[in-house]
């Protein structure tokens, strides 16, 4: 056991440490949710990680995303997060994919080699196809819904996608998945708090689908925490 895992071993036990070391996880999206989820997953001791993101750090990311600093603006998130993960665990088997996930690539990237797929994507179409790819490969998947416009940490829950409520994004994803033949079997992180409509910004003045809610510093990270907890507990119990 590496010395840095001493406290984790007390909780997970030696056999748990070995399970996590052998686990293989795919994380798509390294924004406010995905960056924190990746950090928690690696600090827990998961030994094989693939991270996927085609974006670079924007100054507006600084209020909520782990890789976002004034000094990192313009740099690829996959580089910043990847370097940080390797600094946490130098023995980590890390694969970096610097691209935005297309529907076609979702089915190429998701394979049966993974124990869990983490959907931390903002956009609806790639989110749907990532879920479909995971279901086709029969790999466990957890999908994050809308963290924007929310303030109440105690309202965040994890349920099957069929049990989601209140969240507008979850409603869209649930309906679209149903049309594609997926009614359940997808873990979802979402909030039971109604989003603050006064924080909504329309990017083109009219199209709701291209709009976004204001987001605070802690809600995306909290979604990432719930995601990591779900994955880690599953890995420890399933092997």
C-alpha cells in the first residue's frame, strides 16, 4: 500500500484498496461537476481512469471549476486536470482524450473494459449518446443533471432516471431516453430544488436550449461528490 492511502485503507480495508486499484472508470466532461468527481475518484484510489473533454478554461469558469484559475485560462482542461490527477497518484494509469464527444465517438470510446461511466456533460445530445453507449456496452452509468440556478445543498439526491423530478434537464433527458428505449437503469444526480428563473441568461435572446442558469461555487462540486460516492461505493460492493 502507498503511504498516501493509509487513511483510506483504514476505511476501505486492504481488499478494498486492491479493488479500487484495479477498477477502470471513464469520466466525460471536466467542468464544475466532472473535475471534482475525477479528483474524488482518484484520491479514493481508483487506478485506471480515462478523461474526455475538448474544452479550454474560460475566465467565467473560475467561480466553480477545479482546473479554472486566472493562470490557466485558455489551457485545455484535460491537460490541467490530467496533470493534477497524476500528481495525486503518480502510479495512475491515465488516458486523456482531448475532444468534444460526438454521438459516433461515444460508441467507440465506451467499451466493456470500463466498470463505470460518469456523464458530466452539459449538452443534451452527447449526454444522451454517452448514456446509450454505456447501456449498449452494459456498463454502469451515472448522469448529472442541472446544477445551475440552485442554492440548497440538502436538495441534491441520487435516484434512477425514472424517479427524477423537478429538474428541467432531467425531464428532457428522461423523455428523450424513453423514446430511445431506455426507461430505467441509469443513475442520475439531480436537485429537488426548482431553479431560480431570475438567474437564467438567454444567449441568443430567445432559444431556451442555448441558455444557462447562474451557478455558485459549491453546487457543481457537490454533484461531483455525489457522483464519486455512488461510483466508489458500487465498486467496493460489486467485486
